[in-house]
């Protein structure tokens, strides 16, 4: 019995192309006690592989976090399978705004310590005492309230290309870092302000809202289902869209356009641009924003050094990398001194606290 997917990404891409099937890009998560994570993981892999599911799924003793794509024609079978698992019955499924048959190229189901790397010690606070979930229309009302502080719980490279109007967007590399910064900056307002937070699909806010309540914040609200679900509701209920720019996503698509505003700049020339790319030098792979002109001029690289390396024959590049460890990470933090136009998002927060 095959428990792992042995096809290479390239073979997968070719398969999908040949099949020509419409795939749906979806995500969901839930916190639930999973005792035997390995058995559960194997069960999911076997079932979902049969439905031709591709994606990245994390299983932990605290729950499941899944981002995947499934052929449209198998979606019903997939959904029925989800509903057959007690804690996944009727789980909210976030369906992407823009589908791309190549969003995921493999099925990876991994057992992890946690479903989100939040850096928190969950035994120190009540993780079930979460903030109030609000839907898109209530969220729109709340964020117009002068008594509200709206906080983006995502990292700098996510909020840089898109965020809610008037949101505080901490200039952080990790979720853990933003928790402390926000608490410090808002400590005088724990009781008198509404702390309203959002993230991509809602999962980070589940922990963050519980953490802030534990820290003494009285009025904590979180956008139910995150930006993805917000945009769906805005469309189907004809609400006013208060999100500007693009929603960063963690798959091959990189982002979904929500409004026509381009709020970021090319990190190399400063011209308006909001498309992330990874440096073409395999040993660098820095995630940064690059406009089309710079892309051509720099041959998809972040620096002239990387450009020179990427021109070398593959074998020589490989030899150079030897012993340098694996720095190849597509979501590397996107900060480098040689990128002059990388914005300092912290300014947005400072203007708020003034
Ligand atoms: Zn440029
Ligand atoms: Zn580079």
C-alpha cells in the first residue's frame, strides 16, 4: 500500500495538465484532540490520495490545518469523507477566490507538534477562551467604530501587499513576535478599546484572541474565517469591501487580488508592484517583490551576485552550495539590506500610537 506520494512535482504538474480537470483550491482547520496522529495522518493520506487531493496538511495533537486542491468532480466525495470524521463534520471550508490547477503539486500530510507554529506554550493560558467571532458585515461596522483598534495578525510580507484600511500592520517576521509588540503598544487600552483582529483564514486569530484575553484585553473580536471568508461574504451579500490590495496565500499562486489598488513597491526600483517572487538563485531563494522590468533586467534574481551564480552551470552551483546547509526556503523572510525599497511597515503602527 502506498502511503506517500512518490511522484515528483514535475510529474504531478504534467499529470494535472493532461487530465485537464478543474481543481478547487480550498483550506480549513479545526482545533480538536487527536490522540494517534500518525494513524490519523495515514488514514487521511489514503483516502485523499484516492480523491486526487493535492496540498499541504498538518496534523497535530491539537488539530488539523489543511490547504489543498481537489478536482471539482471529486469535491462531493471529499466533502462526504470530511463529514464522516466527527470533528470535521461541517467544518468551515474556505474556498479560494482564484483557482489555479497548479496551486499544489503534491499531497503532503505531515505530523507536527502544532498546526500553526505560534511559539506559544499552550499550558500557560486557556486556549478555548477565544474572542468573539464576527462576520463580514459586523466586522465592517466594528472597524468604523472610533473605539476600535484593528490589528493585522500576519507577517510583514503578507500585509505589505494588502490589508484592511486603517489596520495596524506590525513589521514582524513571526506570529510570536507580533503578539508581544501589539500587547506592548496597546497596554494602555486593554479595557477601553475594541481589539479587532484578522488573518488569512482565521486560524492565527483563534490562538491570538485567547492569548490577549489571557493578557487582560476585555473586548476581543476576530474575523470569522479570515480574509478569504470575508471576501466571499462581501461578494455574495454585496457588502462594501474594505480590504485593499492582494491577499497573500501560502501556495504556488502567492496571492489573490482583492481590490485593484497596488499598495506595495518593487523592492529593487521602487515602482508600484505587488507580485512576490523567489530569487532564481537556488541557494538564495529570497522572497521579495519585483516588478516586470526588474525581473527582466535582473533575470529573476534579488542581486547581481545571485544573478552571476544563477548563470553558472547547474553542477557548479551545486558544488558551491555543498556544506552550506539548506537555505532553500520559499517563504524565507524577504528582508535583505540590498533591497532598498522594502517598506518598513512599523511606521503604520507608530502613526497610530502617536
Ligand atoms: Zn522594479
Ligand atoms: Zn538572491
